[in-house]
C-alpha cells in the first residue's frame, strides 16, 4: 500500500512539472560536470523562465531527488549555491522560494537622487530616517570630506524602500557648518540633493564611488529582511560640488538579491 501511494505521489509530481519543458531535462551522469552543478543550472533556468508565482515554493529536496533520481545531499548543494547567489531563499517550515526580480540600478553611472531614480523605474520610493545627529569626524570621514579630524559633521542614517520593500541602508556624513539646515527639514519626504542645491550657491556635479561585496551581519539582516550572511553590495560615495569640494560621504549597503548594477565603459 505504501509503495503504491509513493508511486502515485511521484507520478503526480512528474505530471505537474511535465507542463514545463524545463523538467523534461535530464542529468547526464556520463560527463565530468558534477550532478549538483547540472541541477543548479536546470533550476536556474526554471527560476527565470517557468516559476512565475513568487508565493509558491519550488519543489522540495525530496521531490527533486525523486524527479532527477539523485541523492538529497546533491540536491541540497545545488539549492544552497542558488541561495548564496540570492536567486532562492528559504523560509523555515514553508520551503524554498524564488527571490523577486532584481532592480536594475544606474547608481554607478548616473548622479541622481534615490527618489528620482526609482520613480523613473515605475517604483514608489520611501525613506525611514534611523538617526540624525552631530558627531566628530574620524580619520576616514575627515579624509573623505577634506576636513580636519575631529570636525563636527552630520551623520544621517536612513533605510530606503522601493514599493515598501527595504532595498538599502545608507549612512551619510556631511559638513555640519554647511548643512546644519538639514535639522529643520523633513528628510523622509524631501530629497537630500535638492535640499543641498536649494540652500547652497553651488551645484552637485560629481560622484566618486567604490563597490565591493560583503556579507550581511545581524544589523543588516534585520533591517533589509535578509538572512545573516546574505550578499550585500557595499558602495562608498564621495559627492562633490561645482567648486570641487566634497559635500557628502556615504556608505550604502544594498540587498544583493534585489539589486544589480550596470557599468558602461567606452573606449
């Protein structure tokens, strides 16, 4: 009886996924390419081409093991790599789900405000101010802003959203003497760049940015709604005015599973 139930269940699984050409693919056990890697590529195709319901989990490890006739540890390795890459994510007790499509960012190519950039993409931006205070500049901040170490600077900490989904944590440092007017502004509703240009007789003209990959700690995981150890795109920026003096130094931590950045290089 139990064998019969198992066979029927397996057949149902096959019938469900027969609708997708993807699951008609087979693993080739006669080539050097590891089975987990072959499965990983099949699942990648499935995620991008067939799995349209983000609220529905992908097949379980046991189901995939039955479908492709391989061990569960092999399946688990394939899924783990896709989780690390931000393509899949796990929910305890519910299964493994497909991450939403990534937002194509022009942050490294275009000097624009967060609000303007996301509005152009048809998304609704919003901001939560996590902190606004005056601190003494350390060596790093002082060098970035061309200030003497220990100079008073404004530290602005924000969590920024697209369609109510957390996308990036930004810690921003600005010279207090030039930007003290910010304490009288609504920084959750008004653009920082627009405020600076409306209050100062100079325009923002240049940004110098560096990009590196880091892993989310407890703080980032909690705010960005990702797991600890998830990939983060960490971008440091120096923003310059038309007199070539820096006005802003910022540290932005973007969710790796929701953002992709484009570089354009001309020769």
